[in-house]
């Protein structure tokens, strides 16, 4: 079971790293097209602005999920050097549990928000606002998975993710 969680987690981290990079590339291309269209052709492209906005939102929350998987999203290292390793391990577990509670509440409210605004559509593209708020739900679910992977999947020796090595997001490019 732990090998399955670890292999799924590794595949998700690679996919998230690729998706975040692809979203950033797409945003840059869309904004360049927008600038060219507006200033050289004289035709504004509001649809591209909305698509860029959606991609930026998704890139932000998928990147945040990737950082949760690496335990780097919210790191306050004030106590790292002052605590013993056993107390620090318990503190990390407590932080994971508190983060999981927050993500579960966020998932419930994100789904509720998607139901409320799901009937509305973006004016320029006609895309449902579900796509805007779905990133919150995806972040919550992915974050919960990565925390479950840390708490239940790997042994204590394999549990740590590298924080000073090169980021996992770039390992997919080495294939």
C-alpha cells in the first residue's frame, strides 16, 4: 500500500510540475499574442485575457499543491534548530494534521462556491466560473492526498522530501 501511495505521489508530482510549467508557457504565449494583437493589429482579444486568468489561477493552485507535497508551502523554520528530532517529527505531524483539516474545510467550501457560481459564465469566452473556482477544489484534494501519503504511505526514513536538493518539479524533464 505504501509503495502504491509513493508511486502515485511521485507521478502526481511530475504531472503537476509539467502542468505548472506548461501553464506558465501558455500564459506567456497568450499575453504576447494579446499585446501583438492590440498594439500592432488594433484588435483587442478579451477572450485571451480570460483564458490567461484561468491559467494563472490554476498554475498558482497546482503549484501550491506541489509545494504541499514537498512540505515547502508554508515553512516557518523558527523552531527547526531548537527542537530535538523526536519533538520536531511530532510537530511536523501536527502541522500536517492541521493542514489536512484546513484543506478539508477548504474543499467543502470550494465545492459549495462552485455550486453557487456554476451557472455564471465569463463574458468574453463563455467559460463557466466553475473553471475559475475548481482550482481551489483541485488544490485541496491534491494537498490532502500528499498529506495522506506523508502520514500513512511512506516509512519514517523515506518520508522526508528533499528541501535543499533540486525541486521535484524539474525531475520530469530528465526522462
